[in-house]
C-alpha cells in the first residue's frame, strides 16, 4: 500500500463472499485478522516500538472486540506455535510425545478463547484446523485426535463446544466458508488420504500390470469420490488442477481439466479454471517460451530471446526460501560445473527480495549463471507469464526457444534432470 509523507495510507479492498482473512505483513511478520463486508479498519503503530504501540480497531463495536481477541491470541500463541513446529521437526520425539506437545498447546489456546468469551465459530474453526493440520503433517491422524483436558473443571463445556461442533471427519460448509485453515487442511487431507497402503499381485510381473501413478488423476478422482457438496467438490478439484499445472505433468493436468469441465457445477470455479487454463496452455511443452526482459546484477536488461540457439535452465528462487537455498548451496554448483562447456545457459531469477538483499545473497552463495531479479513475485509480469506461485520452480527451454518441461526436475534430482538437459541441448 502506498504511504504518504505523513505515514498514512488508505486502501479499499474488494473480496467475494461474506468473510475473508486479511494478512497484514508488518514488523517482519504476518498478522492475520478476518474482515467482513463494510468493515472499516483503522490501524496505528509507531515503527520504533511496534509491539507496544500497534492498535487495530473496527468501525463496528462488536467487530472491534472480535478483532482484539484475535490479536490477543496472535500475541500469545504465534511464537509458541512456531517454536513447537520447529521442535517437532528438529527434536527426536516419540509419537506420543509429539501428540502431547500439540494437544497441550491446543488446550492452552482454547482455554484462552474460553476465558476471553471469544467462542465464535470462525476463531474455533481456525484454531482446531491449524492444530489438526499439524497433527496430519506429523503422521498422527487418525490414531490420535485433539482432545480437551480437564483444566479448571471446564472440560465438559469445552468438549461440547469444540468436539460436538467441529470434527474433521465431517464435511462442514460453515467451516469451508469461514476458515482458510479448514480449506488448507481439507486440500491436503483429501489428497493424501489413502484407503489402501499398497497392492499385491500374483506372480513376478507386477510392474507390467500396475497402473502408473499420476498425481493429477489421483487427486481428481479423490475429489470426485470424497465430497458430498458440489461447492466443496468443485473448489477442491479446481484448486487441484491449478496445482497440477504448476507442479506435475502438463499433459496429465490438461487431460484432467478437459475431463472435469463438463462436470463442474459452480460457475465461479468454472470461470476461474477457464481463465487459468488460458494462460497455462502457453506453457505447454513444445510451445515457444514466453519472452521477457529482466535486470541482471549489473543493472543491464537481459531478454530470454537473446539466448536463442542455446538451451536454458531457469531457476525461480527466493532468498527467504529454505528449499531454494538448499538446492543452491548443495547441488547447483555441481550442475553448473557438469554443463559448463555445453550449449546451455543457467538463468537464476530471484522473486522474493529487493535489490540489495538479492545482491548480498549472490555474494554469499557465489551463485553462478545469469542472475536476474523479478521483484514483486506473483505481481511481477514474468511470474504471471510463467505461473510462478511457489518456489523453487524450474523450467527447461530448448535451443529453438521451445518449452521442454514447464515443471523441470530440481538440481538435486540429477538423473532425471540430466536426461532432460541432454535432450534440450540436442546431445
């Protein structure tokens, strides 16, 4: 948002529906609140003392109380939650110990909600599905479930409040509309839930009879079979197809799109898919790669069309992206060394940083190749052209300027990557 000389800003935000989460990226952190139609939010803070001066009010009195409760929860539990996530990843904890950690902090936050009399469904759904998603990602579902422990003799009321109204086994249209945390959980839960753990075949020729795995088709059929409500089904499959085009085989994603369009019931999702596919099909392998011009570390303009006659391996990366930096520090230099005398250009496009931070990172990592910057990420025209909504993301272009793979293997996936690069260079 543009800020005037007095440090003030004003912005009108359009959104569809009755409720929407709003992420305020302030003080090097993301503060999430929710807004409703016709809300007027006033925000004040002193940049030199953000923690003690940040205030947020709503034009509607009852909404101000709700917002203050959400901010209170943010201040109390944001850091403990992030610390717990890191501990679950780094510490060698037993399964029961992981569950105890998650369920313990969940109980603390729910107790605070109860004490603050902030028991409206939006907040309860957000908390429940934030912790349930963490349970899922740590392999605790379905063996373990979030439960309310008896603290201060209030467990009966809390159990009725939470467990009887909120249950991840039941499709909830209310939670679907209210909670982004629920939608995030739902997307992963339906995609990764597997009724069978494997397959057994008679004889030794199993590989010849097994159906090749395809993530786009797997997710598509999961969406068709698991949802009872059209709104939720069409949302899930729409999101899956958009995800497929960005991370999996283009041909599979396109085939799923073609199969689903006659079945879709919700016009808004149909319109979304049509608009998305219009841009995505430009990245189909065999098509000419969209041309673009970006600035390199010396401030000079560089165009992808200038590299015609050479294969191009594009790495969309970010300074703040852990997986990106892992690839760069541990695998990229070996890749560049292997192909240093080959007919190929390595183009590294940073999307998440400003110029000074980007240049400092280049010095620290010693990243070789053609280094370019596309500030603004999803707002940058180049990222829009190439559908870059997640990083790292890699693309291979052949010597004729045609796309070989719009979702190329990473440098760490050397066997698959080398085969594609050799093909692109005409080896």
